[in-house]
């Protein structure tokens, strides 16, 4: 199976949405895997192209963020991880605005 439907949906999502959904100067909403990938990229944890696919590069970026945050390194996506990444992204953007 070549996963054509999944790749097509990921490509559509990648091009149909802004970098990370935002309202206000430093809001960040992480609803799906492409949002998480974009946020990790912005935070300096390269996850590759935000394609919505959980590959080794995304898992490595998640593990790098978990290490940075002092968490156990699982390399797995979770609601708690998304919340922490979302918070880190908001703080980063707020600091950039204040600078």
C-alpha cells in the first residue's frame, strides 16, 4: 500500500494552513501532527517537512524536545507533549515580541 490518500491529505493540510495557527502576537494552537512538526522546527528541533507522517526525523525531534524539557525521552507524540510544545512556542514568541 503506498498510502496515497494519507500523503495527499498531508500535502493539502501543509499548504492549506499557516505555519502554526495563531491569533494574536504569540498564540500557538497545536491541533495535529503537521502543527507539532512546524512548532518543533520553530523551536529548533528539526522534524523535517511538516507532512503529518510520524517518521524517524519527527520522533528524533520529539525526543530532542523531551530531553531539552527534562522529560523522559520516548520520541512519541501525546497530548501532554503537544501542550508543552505549545507553551514553549508561546513563550518563545512572547520573548521575541518583547525583544
